C-alpha cells in the first residue's frame, strides 16, 4: 500500500500548481467559446441567407405557377390593343390575377407577357392606372405595351417556356424588384405567354435586415455565453481542486475497504465453487435418472407390445372357437353361455388392441396407410357392425351424410374406422333409451364445430367433420377436460356401471392428431353427448415418417374395438 501511494505524493505538487491558477482555464474556455460561437454564427448566417433567398425564389415561382393555371390562353390571345382594357372580357381575365396578388400580401405587381418579334409586350395587368407611388411612371402596364428593359430571367422564361426567378434584384422603369416567372400554354400544349410576379425590393431588403438583426443578436448572445462560460469554468476548476483533496482522502479509506471486501469475496468465491461442484453432481445424477426412466419407459412399451401380441393369439382362439360352437347345435342356455364367452373375448381383444396401439404410439412405431377412400363406406361399415348392439338395447342408430361431401378423402381409412368404432361403441354403451346419430359433413375450419364460429377467410380451409351424437347420460363439465387423457374415465368410482381402462378416447385423440385433424366433445348431463373429429380435405397431413410403405393388415375385430 505504501508503494502505490508514493507516485501520488510526487505528482501532487504539479497538480496543485495547475489548480492554483484556475483563471487561466476560465479565460481560455471563454475565448474558445467566443470563437466557436462567432464562426458557427457566421456559417449559420450565410446558410440562412442562402436558404431565405432560395425560399423566396421558390415562393415567387410557386405564385407565378398558380397564376398561370387560371390564365385562359384562348381568351388571352384576343387582347391585341389598349382599347380592350375597358371591355368586360379584359376585366374578367384580370380578376383572378388581382385575387392572387391580394392573397399573396407582399406582391406588388402581377402581369402576363408575350414575345413578339424578339420584343417583350405586356398583356394583362390588374394594377389600377395612375402614378400612385409618385415615381413619374404609370403603375399599370397596358395591352401590347413594349417592355424595354425586361429581366433576363423573364426573357429566358419566354424563350425556353420554363419557370424561373431572379437571383438578385433588378431595376426598371417601375422600380426595383425580385421576380418569379411561369409560362402558360394553350390547349395544344404550345407556349402562349408568361406570368410575372414582382416582389418589391423594399420587402426583400426588410427580410434581409431581419436576418442581419438576428445575426448581430446571436453574436451578442455568443459574447455573453462566452463570458458566462469563462466564469463558470473558473468556478468549476476551483471546485475541482476542492474535490481532488477530498478524493485523495476517500481513496485512502477506499483502499482499506477494498482489501476487506476482497477477503470477503475470496471466501464467497470458494463457497460458490463448492456449490457449483455440488450442482454439477446433482445435474449428473438427474441426467442418469432421466436416462434410466427413459430406458424403463422403452422397456415398458416393449413389454406391453410383446404382452399384447402374446395375448391376441389365445384370445383370437377363444373368439374363434366360440364362433365355431355357435355354428353347432346348442340349446338356449348353451348358446347364451357361448354368446357371453364370445362377447367377453371380443371386448378383451379390443382392450388388448388398444393397449398395443397405445404402446406403438408411445414408441413412435405406429405407421399410417395413406390412400384414397370413400368416407361414406367407412361410416356405413361402422354402422352395420354396431347396429346389432344398438338393436339389443332397443336404440335407433342413424346415419346422416351431407350432400356436398367429397367423394374421396386421403388418409388412413382403417384408423378413421377405428376412431369411429370407439366413438359409436361408447355412445351405445352409455345410452339406455333414445338414439345414436352418426353425421358426416363439410366445415370450413378445424375449430369446435358445435360453437358455429367461422375462422378468418385468410386461414379458412375445408375439413370433413365426423360427429357421433347420443341421448345418453351426458358428461359433467368438470370431467370433460380430462376425457382424452390416458387412463381417465368419466366415472372412476368402484360402483361404476360401465367398464374400460380409459385408453379408448386417448387413443382416438392421438390417431386423429396424427392424421392432421382435431377431436372434441360437447355434452350436458342428462341430455346426451356429441363427440366429433375433423380431417382435412385433400392431401393428408400425416407426417411422412409415420406413413407405412406397405398397406398395414387390418383386423375387423381390432377395428371394432
């Protein structure tokens, strides 16, 4: 610490020497501020003067162009002699010019000119006759009066037929002016003359005088600012010297505090390093646990797939043998027992197939057969297969197909039939009286079809909606959110009437999503339910990696589950 303080002690005299003469810094600051302000003010004055002159010329040209628009070239051509100035046509022709002159405010003369035999002649001039300004010259220019000393810009506008303005003031018999000019044309687009607009030089000079006044005012302000800056900088330097002494004292105190905080920081860093090591150890253990869980999940899926494959073979034998027994001579009790065996076997086989499909979906091994198919045939087959079950419960099963339904869809017909089988089977299962209706129609979006809302036209597409409605027990509102979750049931109590493991609707949701559609439900307790799903019309939305390169074998019994 002592070694670092010695250079500061040796440099202290030099700092004190420069700080004892703050008036030098204040004087130098004031002079630099004054010079900078004067140079900047001169440049700004020149730029402002040029901008004022340019704006003035543009305004004169703009006023002349405005007047040129109201000149009728055809009627203008008829004025050839001074005697026409009392005519109604002449008075009508000069009236718009007079209105423009009065509206502009500081315009002294506005007139039209033509060039004949290389000489400039006046035509229209709304100025009253007489010598109002007492300069010995009639204020009004008369029809075909020769203009002996025209401005070069006026001659240029007449010869080139282009608008222009004087760069500087000029003097003629009527006084000193700065003017703007604009040609006007006849119906064929040929030049018919030029409109001239004169601004009195006195107005121009007044504008320049205001600029000079502003420049001198700015110079005075710059002088005052330089004086203030010098005094202010002098006081600032004096305060800086005071602060420098305080800073030296504070630096000494700060070094002691820094040493103390450095020791604390070293201790904190050591503790943080230990925490980082512990966190990395925890992350490593979490990764290992996640990999173990993923391995266990894959093992579970493989076990489910293997188990369900092994169960299907004996279950198919049970159902097959039950069908064989039903074809033999049996009494009523025996036939009823065999029917129960077959029905139970088919139900168990459906559960096995659902578990197999679910395990294949989890392992992303389930393929999709993407082919064209007729949706009417799919719905009809589902209705035919399940109509006997509906008749056993004295339920009417109906099928409604919209007239505008496409002839073919492109997706997996077997999976569509599997989803419909699940929905219709559930509708029959939970309906005691009434009917079950299967409807097929076209909608313009994949939203909740029961809400009747339309999507914006920019994202509207055509979808086919499959819906299954029943008059059964309905579903409470609090249960609808979990309907399509795995192993979830509307009634999970021990005394529930209907069986199942809660995979049917979850499997339906996954299959519909894989085919690019959506599935949903609307229901009210005691008034029945409507389950629906939508599929896009046209190209199927099934991902390429899920499409089967070969048609998958279809099992009517597994589809019925």
